[in-house]
C-alpha cells in the first residue's frame, strides 16, 4: 500500500506492492475520468495493457499542452515511472486545515458546556508539526479551576442526558457520525499535521474507524434499555487519551460513555490536542447538548487532577503502563470505576507454513505502521528457525523500499516521530541494545534530512531477557527471536508482562487456532495485524491493563448495576499502606479473665457431659487439608461469647503454598470441557444438600441465627450452585460482526489465579456466591472465608473431596482477612483480587494492585445482600470472572482473491 503521485500530467496514482523485487499485487491508475486498472501483474503478459495506459495518459497530457520539455528535472514522466517504478510526491493540501486554524487565530482554549472558554493568566503550549517543526497553534495549559468548571458542567448535563430516552441519545450520536463524516478529510489532515503520521493512515484507517465507532454506538444507544437491562450509567467520565491515535482512541472512550448515558470531560495528550478540539466543535455543530462532551487541555498534572476529582465517577485511560500505575494508586479507595489500556510488547509469530511474502507485508503493518507508535505493535518477531534466515532477508529488502517523509505526502510509508524527546528515547534503547551485543540493521537511505524521523530498524542476536525484548520501545524497532516447535513459540510469546495483542502467521488453520488460544493477549490476529473494529472490544491482560474499548464488552466499562449507588467511602487521610494487615497471632484463652470466651468443650454421652473430641480445622490447599505453616490457631466465637471451634491462622507462607497449588492447577482446569466443570459444581450442590442439617446446625451455633434461617442460607447456597453450574457452558463468547472478510470470534477466557476475601455476613452464601462463578469459568482460586465465621466454609472440605473437584482449583486459607489479603494482592502470580471487607482494605487492594496491574473488585466497606439475586449473582460476576479475547480469522482462498 504505497501511494505514487504523477504530478507531471495531473494524474493521482496508487501502486500497491510488497516490494520492488516481489511486485505482483495490483496496479491502479486514476485519471480525471476515474479510469481504474487493477490486477495488472508485473511479470505477466499484461505489460501491453500497462503500455496502452501510458499512451492514453500521454495523449491527454499533450492535449493539455504540457510538453516534455516543460517538466521539472526532478519530476519523472509517466513513462519513466512505469519503467522504474520509482516514487513521486503526492502532497495533500493543508489549506482547509490552515483555514480552520486561522478561524481560531491559531489560539485555542478549553471547550466546556458547548462553548469556547479561554481563561486569562494561563500558560500556553505550542502544537507543532513533527514532520516540519512548523507551529500550528497554541493551546491553553489548564489548572484546577478549569477542572472544576468542566466537571461541574458535565455533572449538570448528566441529569438531563442520562434521563433522555434511548432513541433520542441514538439520534444525537447518529448526527455526530454524519457531521464527522462530512468533515473527514479535515480531520485526516489535522491529525497528520499534529501527530506526524502519514495522511494515508489517517485518511484510510483512523478516520473511517472513528466514524464506524460513532455509528456503531449510536446503535448501542438505541438498544441500551433492552441489551443492557439491569445496568445504568456511571455518571461523569474523565477520559485521558494518548498522542499516537489522538482521535481514534478518544472516540473509543467517548462513544460508549455517551451511548450509556454518561457525560464526558476529556483531556487529550499534550502533543496532540487539535483533533480533539475540532471534534468538540463538530459535536456542537451536530447538536449535541452543552456539557455532554467537554474538552480541556493541560499537562500531566492536569490530567491527574481530572482523574482524582471527587465528582468524576469513572476514569478511562489509555497510555503508558507507568502512568497507568500512578492513576490506579491515585484513585484507590475513591469508589471510582477505572479502565486502563496500557503498553504492550506484542509477538508476531511466523511458522514455516506461512506465506512469507504476506508475512513481510504483515511486518510493515505491525511495526512500521504509525512509525511503530502503536501499543499493539508487533515488536517481537518470533520466527521458526527453518525459515528465519529467508524471512529476515526479505524483511531487510522490504525495509530499503520504505519511504519516509512529510506526513501530508500520500506516497510515503512512514512519517515522523511525534516529538524529539520520543525519538531520543527510541534511539537510546536501540543504542543500549547495540552496546549489549545486538546486531542492529537500519534502512537509513530513505531518511529525510530534516524533521523528527527515525529509520525502520531490525535487531537480531538478542536474548529473551534483553531490555529491548522485554520493554516497550514505542518506535519502528523490530526484535527477532527464533523457535523450533509450536510449544516454544507459545512460551516465547507469553514470556512478557504484557498481554495486549499478538498475530499468528501460518496457512495451517488448526495450528493457528491452537496457538491463538494459547497466547495470553486481548486480541490475536491470524495472518494479519493491527485490525480494529467497533464491534470487537480492544484491551489487554496483565500489565497491558484491563477493560475493553468497543463491542458490547466495552459498554460494561461505562455502566454499573442498576441497584448500585456509587460508593463514596470516607477518605482515609492517614492511610499507611505499609502498616496495613499487620497481625499478631492469637494466644491461649485466659481462664481467670471474666471477659474471656467460654470454650464450649463438652458434649453429651449417655446423658452425661463429657469432654468433646477436639477439632481444629486445617487449611485446604492443593486438594488436601494442611496445617498452617506457623502452627497457630484462631478461636471461632459465637454471639454468646462461646468458642465454637478453632481454625488455623494463615500466614504469608500459607498464601505462597496456596497460590502455587492454584497456579499449578490452572492450565488443566482452564482447558477442561465446560460441561465437565458444570457437572462438578452440580455434584458439589448435591453433596451439600446431603449435609444440609449438619451445616445448618453448625452455622446456627456459630452465628446465633435461628436454625430455620440457617437452613434457608444452605438452601440458597445450593440454589446458587445450580445457577452457576448452568452458566458453566453458556458464556463462552460469540462471533463479532466486524468488517473483516472472515470471522472475528470473542472468547471468554478465564482470568487465571483469583484471590478472594469473603464478607462476614452470610458466611456460607457469600462464600458460595464468590467461589462458584470464578471456578465455573475456568479460574483457580485462593479464597479467605469469613474472618468471624469461617466454619461454614471449612465444612465444605469434605464436600469438595467427594465431588471430584481437582486439587488446587479451590484453596482455602483461614485467618485474618486483611493480613492474608496483603500477601495475596502482593503476589505476582495472582491475576485478580475480589475483596469484600473494610473501606481501608478496599483502598489497600486497589493501591497495591498497581504493581502488576491486577484486576480488582472491592466493596469499599459497604455490605451486599447476598440473598438478593440482583446483588448476589448475575452478569456482574461473569464480567469479573472472564477475560475477553478476540481472535480475528480472515478468509480469502476463493472470493477475496
């Protein structure tokens, strides 16, 4: 896909080629009469057809009195272009974009409440074109006062916007889509000027995807009342977007937010603010009510102020993992929803069964698209040894034909890096790799003499632990690793802290599907890379973040269960994360203390009180009962101050053992047939019912509930097991209706090892309501039962043992909830954590989870009614129990060719 301009005869042309030696694709020539020729093969007998085209165009040129002698020496003739296949410039006019900038005197303020606001006494920031260094405009650097004004406007607008009928919101979004479509070339030019990416990419990729997203979410706005029944808008959304796709990633957050009835305050990236400001103006032109969409500009600290504003209910962030950690910690314990789409180090896996020429073009799309400034860039080429040498040779040849230049030139392949500081960062990592012994190949012949450019780079002879292999470069830098077997390919692909995207290249569909399902990433493309569509959610796993943009899965990020009012926990001013969870092991009871518990250690035997047989419940780890590593015991006391029993006091080492057991069990359990998982959960319910009287009696004695209420809780627990058993094979995913000629399959994969801390109320029902949805979706768990009333959970040990539940799937560690929570959240092999305890504990979980970007689900100290189906079961639980992976599988053997 390389544009070639023919200015000598006023003919715009496109020549799509893999590379000069491999040119066999298609030839399109567009004249004033829209004459198109396609599928003219370079090496076949159709050369005469091409010659006739040259003759036709030449005659038109002569009719226009344009002679060969009048042409500039630097501009080749049409005949020369067909003989040499050399490039020529095809510049896009910036006149309309400049006119729009001039309309605003090249000075912009905020866009708040449907109008421009340019506060005085603010610092300014100059937006510059990376390709030329030209100053485009100045924008305001906002402060806290501006955040207050914008959030206040959004809060005021939310009242009316959220109450509008779904059809009316759909009409508004449809109008926005139509108006963006009318100005799409202006958007494309502004985006290219401001960001430095080729106009070909903004015109043919970014802006069409933007329009597709708005149309798609106009549909979701219409269907929200039926397809999202039981959910409601969050409130005011604070959206913070990056500079690599300034408009596209903005739309990915704004569209679902507005469709679900939220209002938005957007802070675009510092480097690329202009397209967001243009969109705000177009939205006003389209009739979007004032205050529904607001754009404020400022630096990183300004974005932090927006995210932490108490009246912002949801934070949607796309950017670096480092900043994502900061925002996760800054919003911890606030009750805000947050979604993070962060960095990546995506594998590009090529098997020897792949079409290598297609794979070469895939490399161009994967790592040199947008100068490699793509979070899902295929920056790790993992190629089978048997074809590695040939593929690398082809890639190097292709790199020599990549053309770098002005972003408005339609004939370039790569534009400029967004800013000199980013270029310096890229080059620094490349030089470090070179110093470490890596072999660096750069195609520098095509480099412009001025502008913020970086050459396409290929790095070989690297180790799997090298910094250049493990860390995101965010530039046109490809590193190469080799493998021998598919298992090695999967291991290398997953040898990263990220999990955003991946691609698999092979003509063997069976191999492609197995590898795609084995790679831990949010999107996996087969024989393609960087394919996006509004119907398929995009987002990551692990340190690539959590949450999805697009598809129905993306709507959940901007909605909450209808029964839930946003928790606004009391601010913990003196919160000390280091002091959280400290615990002193229990000591023996002091019989001389009148306030001490009464140890209920007698039972009736032949009508006489005799000492009962002591029973101290152990941990349940790896399918076996285990004593705590540090042999301490915790008394379980009922409301009458009587000790009903004792359980082990768990510690860090018990958590270590439990996580190891869960981690070991996960691969087998996650791949089990869903029907088999359902049968096991049904079997647990069956065996629990056999022990109904015993469990209810123990619960009544422990909690002080009546026997009837205890039996009711057991019955509700059995019912809930049936509910989740039914969902074991009914939530596997769906086929997404994208624009791909092929199939895009959404797979609901297990999250991995999940840590769970249970509430004290409803000690059995709460335990069952949390462990069951996790395990039926293929996760393994380490679960801490009720701290006050743990015996109801430990009574299930024997139920699990007799229900064919594999060892390690459910691991139970008793003790201090917050003490054990600390070690579970800090553990790097725990992928997610669900916490139902105190406000302080909720804040700690969200704060500590930032280390490896765990998914979290907390209650901020507010209790649920676990007996209410709306609160104790449903889609909210499934949302937290799965990861959405989209696998893109193109077709093309018959009709696409």
